[in-house]
């Protein structure tokens, strides 16, 4: 498995999350996209028990996301994870202190309840032996059983090493909002942890009872939610797919996984003699604490309902356009035909990502157009990554085609001063080499998927409700610094573009 698309559109992340991603990337010098995906997954975990999202056409869905980051040893996965897990670990410690006295009270109440129950059962036995009726005591017993003390909340939010049975017991009875986070997931994938993929699907869906491996139904104390982030070496993931890939595809787990292979920064992680200045990311830390405290308050008071996120009208138009575009590209002979299962789910994932980012940003229950654009562009990144990692070679897009088109757009921009065009304008004026075989359309989608181009409405809005396609100003500026476009002729860039890192 080789990474081909390097750009995660982190510019679209909400401010506090973007600042945290920048801070961690700066301090660790890890791949920025590895850092950004980790941040996105922690945002998913922080909000997953507070909201669901309304689907197009009715019904609601969990917003919990599942991601796999393929990265070799030495990519600083553990260091990155520890930066984002800090607020969660603090929350778990604070919850442990809260539950200590509650546990003492529970054990006392349970002892009293158990003594009462034994006394009632003894009286029922005595009356039965004497041939007397015991209906009144049976009624008292039923009433007492309904009042059995429930154990206090015992927060275990993060699972890094677990068995399916242990995960089920923890999330069903102790704390219903969990995240499977592993910065070295090789052992998890090789062992029993991921041997029951159906269980993970059910915990993500939040069903009210789950059949375990001995054919018993385990009642859930509350609805459950699950976020998953696995960082693993590519070879280990290949072995997992060889062993359990068919099962993952059959039950839909693979179709919901957002899988990427960020480029390594090894060879460029130099130490600054002046030292490293830490960037502030206090807003992110405060927001995570706020969301987890709100989750604790709701669960501890029995308020396990979730607010429902809905799309604003402009956001819905953008999502519908994205859905219809993907549906068309999944057809026979089109570039996504070999990604049927994942492609059919990518619009739903875009919706979940947008809902996560919106609620994490400001708690609003209506998804804005700007954050729907963020969801769509991030989904495009994962779609392109999935294609490079799993599609048949015939479905791969020639990356040089994307470079040729980007070259042409940069040349237009330097000559006209414009940086945005309609999709039809671009496709009508393709370089000659891209005018056949769908190469131009594929190259355009590749550039959007990589984040070198993005879609947005004009300001002020034009009469047409359709967005324009714009050059990413940062990528364009870096490209200009590498090679002045006005001195070039249309064709393949002469260096630098394929390694642009944001």
C-alpha cells in the first residue's frame, strides 16, 4: 500500500481544532494529516453522546466516526495520540473521584437490598411448606426487585487493549460512550479484539440488546456510542485484510472506515537550535472538557437522549450535489465503479463529519454551509485515499493528469487575476491531453479530493446557486514560490507540486 494523495484539507477545520492540530504538528513534527485525522476522531468522541444527525429522507444516525491511519514505525503515532488524549485522561480521573463515594453508597444500599430480599424469600419458603398462600410476599418481592440499586457510573472512555466480552461489559453497564484508540493497533488486529466485527457495529449503532457469543442477549443499560481510531503499520493492516477483510466487507465495517496513508515527515524533522515554541491550543482543551462534562451530566442524571443535528438549506444543497455526483461516478465504466460499498457510504460520512465539526465548533444544531463544505472536502480526501489503497489498478487516476490541470488553472490565474471558475468553464477549456476518456473529470475530482482546489460560493453571491471551484491559495502560493507559473507553458509542473505539504 503506497500513499498517493497527501493533502488533508485541514484549513476547513473549526478554529480551535485547527489550532490544536497546528500545535501538535509543530511540537511532534509528525505528518500533519496524521495529526489532523487524530484530532477529527477526538472531536467525534467528544460529541458522539450529545448528538445524532438527521439523514436525508428521514431517520437519524450516530455521528461516531471510524478511522484507520496507515503509518510505519517511527511516525510518532504514540506521541500524537498522547497530546489529544490528555483532556480525556483528566476527565476519567475526575470522574473516578466523583464515583468513589457513590460506590461506597451503592455497596451499602445493595447489602440492605440483598438482606431484605433474603428475608422475603425465607418467608415465602416457610409459607409454602406450611401450605399457606404467599401472594402478598411475592408481590413485595417483585416490587423490591424493581428497586434494585444500580451500580454508579464508572467512566472508562478509552479502550486500548480489550476482549470483545470486556468491551461489551464496559460499554453496556459502566459507561456508554467509548472510543477505541490505539496508536499501535497490530496486536488488536491480530488478537481477539477485532474478531467480532459485528459487535463493534452494534455498539456503534446503540442497539438496546446484543447477542453475545454464547447466544445470550446482553441488555444495554443505555444507548451506546462508539468512535474508533486505529494507527497501524501498512503490512499489519494488509495481513488483517487477508484474514478478515471479507467479513469486514460483508457486514459493512470496511465501508464505514475512513482509511488513509499520510506521508511520513522522516528526513525533515530537524531540531531548532533556538528551541521549540509551543503554540497555544487552550480553546480546544476547554471545549473537550466542556463536552465531556456535559456528557457526564446527562448520563449520570439518566438523560440519555441526544439532540438532533439538521442541515441548513445551503448545506443541504451542497450535500445533495455531492451525493448525486458520487452516485453518478459509481455507475458502470465510471471512476468509482470499483468502490461501490465505500462510495455508497461516503456521503453519509460527509454528513457525520459536518455534524461533528459543527457541534464541536459552537454547539449549534443546524449544520452551516461552511462546515458542510468541510465535511464534503474531508470525505473527498478519504474517498481518494480509499481508491488508491483498495481499487483495482484500472480505476487509479493518473496523478500527472491532476498536475497538468492544476498547471493550467494556475496559468489562467496569473494571466487573468481570477482564482475561481465554474465547473463547466474548466471542463470546456481542458488541456488537449485531458479531453478524452474522462481524464479531465477525473483530474478535476482528484484536485478537489487533495484539497488543491475547493468549492465555495462567490461573495457576494452570484445569481447561480452553484458554487465555483477555487484554487487553494496556500497551495497556489507555495507553487508560485517553487516555480513562477507565468514563465511556464501548459504541461507537467517542473518540480515541487507533488510534494506540497500543508
